[in-house]
């Protein structure tokens, strides 16, 4: 049985969900960003307890079909941009449509209706946030960042970055402190 959890977008959230499942007496097969595969069906009492436990932690059990699709869209966008090292071989719209087995037009329409922002803008915002992160780590050139995030060129990346942030890539790089990876905080 699959269940969906809103706002489960970090490793810490994943650990919280795993603990709350254990507390309620539910065993799971996998816990991924936004999705839990249970090894059995949930009773109404377990569902009620789990919903309450999630609510206390700022998470939410999603039951509405459209809300589940919205969460799947968000999770897919976040995973593919922030956590995947695989370069997409197709357009993002095709990738999303194939992954969720629904037309991109349908996905885009319900996303915009629900979130008040277009799906393509949501994708761009996440790409730009990841670009900022990559710039701060100072391990990749602008060209490598553009390639990694499927931009057709550095110019395309630069134009989109400036349109969203109001500043150039170079200005951002020189005026924002570099991040150091501290293994003690991992």
C-alpha cells in the first residue's frame, strides 16, 4: 500500500516519518521523498494516529488524488534537479509526463490551478536555487553547471538566472560566500 506525505523533502523528514510509522506499529518497505510503501494496509485507527503524529511534526498525510499528483510533481522536480546526477536525455516535460504516466498538459494545468504558479516556473525556480548552491560550492564552472542542468548554453542559463534573481551569475559568485562542506554536520 502506498501513502503520500506532504512536505517530506529532506533526510530529516524521512527519519521522522520512519519513526512515526514505527510508533504506530506500521512496517514499511520503502520511505522515499513524499512516498511510503507500506508492507500492509493501514487500519483506520493507525491512519488516525499516523495523521496526528505527522501533523505534530509539520508533515501531512495526503489523501486527495489531485493533491497526491501535485506532491508527486514536486517530489519528481526536486529529486531530478537537486538529487540526481543523471543528465536528462529528454525534455523535462517529457520526463515528468513519463515518470507520472500522465500528460504534461494535465500535470501543468492541475499544478497551476493548485499552486498559483506555472509548473515550468516552479521548475525554473528550483533550477536557479540549485545553480546558486553549485556556485557557492565553487566546484563547477558556469559551463559545467549549464550542462548539468540541461541548459542549451551558458547564455541561456545566464539569462534565466538574471531574470529570476535580478543579478548576473558573476555578481552572485563574487558577492556570496563560498560554502564549505563540514563532515561533522553530515
